[in-house]
């Protein structure tokens, strides 16, 4: 039977019979879920590898500074306080110095000169240092990201310190960051497919923007934050559609493990987790209360892990993170400039690479935005009351959290907010919207229209992912105003040239389209999402 809309509001426990009978939400056998989760991750891994090796070292926001911090954390060295008097201004310089730490970096790994093209879109990567630094001992090196939580820098730093040049240190740290993010994506995809079936991946293809893949392939903790946000969002989506899933031990342990990664990745990770857990607790309140009453060991372990992670970040913040010139998260004076910058924030959340000086072509930006708006808009129109409330609430929360961080952190120093910072929370919205659309169109008998939607989404997202990689390559090879067909005119090329990495990126895009299309429900099956 199909459960009526008014019965799917979380007011009564859902039975296994109900869940298995709902169109588009039957579970996939565990071995099939592993296979489909792996198939989901492989295209992003290929695209990520292409980004790791084709993007010049230092060509990501503050990447040289993140590498310095990671190198320090590779031996658990948080560095020393910046002990010079802070200047009167400019405010942004004063702020950065207030959170700067000084780290002893091995002389042969100091990444001096690796941001020579920052904010200069006509400057190619040919400006990068030609000779590797030499010398013995260490060099005291400043990093303005010194006050960031240090925990997820450790594996990147261990890999970087094993290298003998800055170039190889960048690559090693990027690969560790990429593998960490892919592991989180795998967890989220596995739960979606196992509990809801492979068509539940529809919104995930839209949630993971080119900027998410770029961040996952850079020396930064933003990639892990976005991927962990996706995994937590996927777990919450599963529990919203099948509340009984929250009572399973592996769900509770995954919430604890991935939630800890989200908290430890960056300061705002705890805020993202808090919002999603509130949604989970409110909509699955009976199951949540049952866990609290019964004190099941997996639940207690997960709560303990989240608590320890939260305490670790709070203690770090109180001891080491004391930025100057911060403001209120509710500053009305920041509203106008926030609204004026909103398109740039959205643009950079979809694809604005390098030091935010290498944007996607405008058609790529609008194509992706149109898909995301259509998917979320359809869910708001055809979802039931609870689904509409949840989706609208998280969309509003994303705007409010983004404004709060802008008002308190960026506005006081005249800086702009970055779209990648809103992605960890926002990725929940298209992921959830995709499951709503799959369920509702299947229930309405519009299986053929739904299948075409998978094809459209797969083709569009794959094309924009590959185009983003190519435009970034063109920018660093010949500059943004250089020829679009640049292989014969490149002033800079990565190791082994452009063709291998662009080919791997193209393979990733083709694989992404193929997996998206293969995820669509099959005609003639009474419960399409239950297929393997």
C-alpha cells in the first residue's frame, strides 16, 4: 500500500511493511549497497585525482598557509604565538595576524612563492618557483590559519613531511585530503542506497558541486567538512524517511564517527551538525527518546564521541583562537552588503576556483543552479507538509548561518563570505529533495518522467564538472584571456603534461553521467528503488 500523506508526518511509528511498500524507498540488499556506493564515489575520485595533479600547487584559497599548518601538525607542532604588536590597520591584515602562528618548517619544504598568481587571473602558473628550496634545519614560517582547529591537519601533515620538495608535499597532502573526503562520501552514499535504494542518489549528484570536488582535492579542511556534512545529511535523510533506521547500531555509530569528523574539521562544523541533529531529533522524536531511555551501547558511544570532539574544539578555541575585530552575528548593518554579495556567494559555492579568481563559465553556473532550484522547488511543491517544513527550515537555516558568519567574521574586516562555507549544511537540501521527488513521482505513476530527470541531471552535472576542470586548466596554462584551445600554447603544464589529467577528468565526468543514469528506477518494476 502507499502511505497517505497525512500518515507520513512522523506522528506514528513506521513499520517495516510500510517502508517496503512505499514507491521509491525500498532498501537495497547490503552487498548491492556497497557496490553502488563504490560506483557513486569512483567518478568523484577520478575528478579529484585530476584536480590534485592538474591544479598548480598553491592554487586554492590560502593553500600555502594550510600546508604550513599541516606540516607542523605532522609532528603535532601547533607553533608559537605571533608575538609582534598588531598594526592599527588595515582590518583584514590585523585580523589575520591576530590568528597567526609561527611554525618551524623543514627548510626544503617551505612553500615560498607558491601563491604568485593569487588574485591575478591573467598570471599563469609559470610564475611558480623553478628551483626547489635547499638548506638544512627549519625556517620559522607564519600561517594565518594557525588558530584553525588542528585535528584534521595531522594526516595531511604526516604525508607532506614524508616528501622532499614543496611540490610533492602539496600533492601528498592533497591526496590524503581527497581520500578522507571520499571515505565520508562513501558512508553517506552507502546509507542512502542501503535504506532507500539507488534512486535516492538523485539529489546527491546535485549536492556535490564542482566547488565541493575542488575543495576535497586541495590542502584544506573544507573538503572534509563538506563531505562529512553530506554524510551526516544523508544519514538524517534516511532517518527522516525511515525513522526505524535511527534505532540501528550502525546508524548511531556512523552518526558519531562522521559527526566527529565534521566537528573537528572546522569551527562551523559543530553548527552544521547541531542544525541537522535538531532536525533529526524533532522529526524522529519517538525513536530519539527511545534511544535516550534505553542507553544502548552504540548510542552511548556515539554521544560520547561527539561530546569529546566538541569539548576538544571548545578547549582549542578558548585557548588559541582569539581573532580581533569580530562583530555580532545579528548586525543589521551587514544585511545590505550580504544581499549584494549573495550571487557571488552562490557562484563560489558552485564553482569559483583558485583564489576565487577562476570562475566557471556563466552558463555552467546557471545550469547547475537551475537544476538545484528545480529539484528543491519540486520537493517544496509536491512533498507532504512535514517534508516541506523540513526542507524550508534547513534552507532558511543555511541562509541564517551564512549571514551569521558573514556578519560576525567577514563584515567587520571588509572581507567577503565564501560559498564553500555554506555547502556543509546546504548539501542536505538537494539530497533530501531528491528522495522526495523520487517518492512522489513514483507514487504518481510518472516513472518515465523520473527516468528522464535522472538522465538530465547526470548529463548536466557531469558536463559542468568537466568544464570546471578544463577552465581551471586554461587559466593556469595561458591566463583567463588566453586561447580556449591552449595545449599548444601552454606557458605552464603539470607533471606529465595536460593530456593525462584532462583525460582522467573526462573519464570521471563520463563515469558520473553513467552512474547517475544507471541509478534511475527501471520501468515495469513495482518498487523501482529496491533494485540492485
